[in-house]
C-alpha cells in the first residue's frame, strides 16, 4: 500500500531524542543523580561509569535499546534497572527472551550474583513442563526464542491453490494466556527477531504488547541490512523510533526497486539510501544508546568468562563409564591416560572408538559446547576478530564445519595446515575473515594473534604453561583492545577439574598420576 506523502513528511520531520550527552557527563555527576533517587537503589557491587549512565536511562525510559558490546555488562545493567523499577512498583514479573538454552544459565548466574534476593526460573523442557513452571513463584522467567514460539504457535491447515497444506501459525489464545503473566520484557540478542515475517518476531511482538517495560539488548544491531532494525525497534517501542509500519520506514530511508528474480510484479527490493545516513543515525538514537568496548575505560585489560554447559543423558552415560575406567586403572599410566582422554573428548561431544582397521570418531547428535561457542560468536560485534583454541583434530573439524555452514569466513591452524603464515596473513589482512580455529598444540607458543581480542577455549590446555602461552597469543605487545577470554566448560566433568588446577597453577595430568 503506498504511503501518503503527508504521512511521510510528518514521519521524516520528527525530531528524535539523543542520549549520547550522557557519555560526556562526569562520573561524579552521575553518582550525584543516583544519590537523589528515592527510593535509593541497592547495588551488590559498584557500577562502572557507562553502567551508571545506562541505569539512569533505563529507569526513566521503559522502552529502550541498549547496543552494548559484549563484555561490558548488558545483563547486569538490565537487572539493575528491572530491580529498581520493581522497587518502585513499576515492574513485577519479567520475561527474558534469550537466543539459546545455554544463555538461560548465564542469566541465572547473573541474577544470583547481582540480584540474590530475586528468583529466576529457566523455562525448559516440553511445552507442558514450561507451562507448569509458570505456576512457580519467580521474579524473572527466561525462555529461548524458539521455545517461546513453540508455546505460542500451532500447526493449522491452510488452503493453497486446489489443495490443503499445514503450516505453523500464531495461537492467539496461547499468546493471551502466556503474556498475562508478565508486565516487563527483556529481549537479549534482539537481532534474533530481526525478520518481521518470522514467527519468532511475531510471538515476541505480541507478548511485548502486554508489557509496560521493554528493553532490547545486543552488541551488533544489524549486519549488512539496516532494514533488520525495524522489527527489533518495533518490538520495544512500538514504532516510536522507526515508525509504526514497515512501509513508512522503508519509504523514508530506502530505495525501492523491482525484484527481477520474482515473477510477482508486486515484489520489490528495498536498499538503504546512503544519502540519508545522517538522518538515519539521528533517528536510531531516539530510543537507544551505543557503547563500544573501547569506551568503557573501567574494564580490565583482560576479562575472563566461564560459560557452563550441561551433558545430554547419552553423553553422561558414556562419561560415567570412562570415569569408572579411570578409577579402575589407577596405577596404570597408559590406561589412565586413555580414560582421561576419553573423558575430555566426551566433554566435547564425541568419542574415539577403535575397530579392527582404524580409529573412528563418533559425534553425538546434540553439541552443547558447539552451540555455546556459536552463541558467543553471534553476539560479538562486527569488525572483531576471534580465536578458538581447541585440542583435538575432530573438535577442529566440527567447529570449522559449523562456521562454514553459518558462512563465517575463517582460517584453521593445526598439524594439517600446509602454510601457517599464509593462513595467518589471511586472518590478519582480510577484514571478512573473523575467526581463527587454532589447535593450541600447534599455535599456542608460536603465533602473533593480537589482531583478535576475543578468545574462546573450546578445549583448554591442561598445563599452566601452555595456557599462559595461549593467552599471550592475543594479549601481547601491539594489542590495543581489551581481550575477553571465554572457557566453555562442561559441568561436572574433567573440564571443571582442569579449570581448578589451572587456577592453582598446577598441571592436571601430573596431579592425577601422582595422587
């Protein structure tokens, strides 16, 4: 439907707000503003300067987008805002939407750390189990976008041509029943609902209609298409920033071209009009603020994060068998090493089996570590380089296959790499090549990777020397950004023991064989 020229003129003449002035306020003045608040907020630990600014924005603006780089405390900021709004009786029960099941545990940990008096429940399991959990008393409920869609859609018969076809559609009664529980909503990694036609967006948007407090969080608002922003903003502010309809947004900031790959004469392609960059940038700041990692001066030069994942039932059975074999082999070095290796592999989602001719790797259907790794990569801002350290060739194969499937340009450095320098040059010089998958036995002590400032340990070195050497690949002379290190740790496995001994400066292998 064509947009009225008068409506378009009114839309383009809107004078947006801009919150960047808060970045220029001294920390002393921010503290003074917080001190004037009644009731007084209670923080479990001091806030950094940018967190104080975001806190003040959030308690005064119930519909806001926080575009904050990973590692600068998006979840902490949001929790403090919701806590305070709850203290002021402006928020009662909050729904937190997250991209993956792994992220739910991250929020559980954040609530325990920064809001210990409040309770968060992760809605996991079957739909019936999720609905039953809603009957439990909690202040926060977290569910992944896919889980929400499963709860709020149904498979219906739709007429198509002369026949009938089943398709998934919104279940309005299910949406109404679910959203009646909540008055606040947080969309973590809100780019998950960038497609306005997706069921993920439609479910989240309908839920948000019932919430008086709505926040969106991400470090990367869009990739190559600014058009992705409309659905995200609309879910949070219902059109206050980018317009109540996608049509007026596209008419204001995009060029309309015929889609020559479609036979439908009404199919068009909308490409961003670069001549309107200035106006577009101003409009985005109306209900958002952007903090790059470099702007958060309080962050340490190195930041370490532990990301915990859980076994599937099948993996746990095999792991327990390997553990029993380790105990039984006490005193036999070779058998202990084999059992230890098997336990590490199982923690990474595979196991090596010998047949009469060769060794084969059996990969489990579900891959918690891989899912967690990709979740971290997806949340890291464009332009940032990432190193993934792994130990086993099979792990490297799995990681690279998934990166290729997701169209992440990457390099790999391991024993099978023919030309390390060529691969390294590609990583250093190609801005589109964002990920280096490095076997730490091949690259932990020889590579200069300071162009990257995100490091993921899919499998960590077991010894403190190897670990420190791998850290220094990125945290070294020439590094001009803070470096974030993420350990993907399978709960209740040898991964936790490795972490414990690394922190104590000991080598796990040595401690196991000499007890």
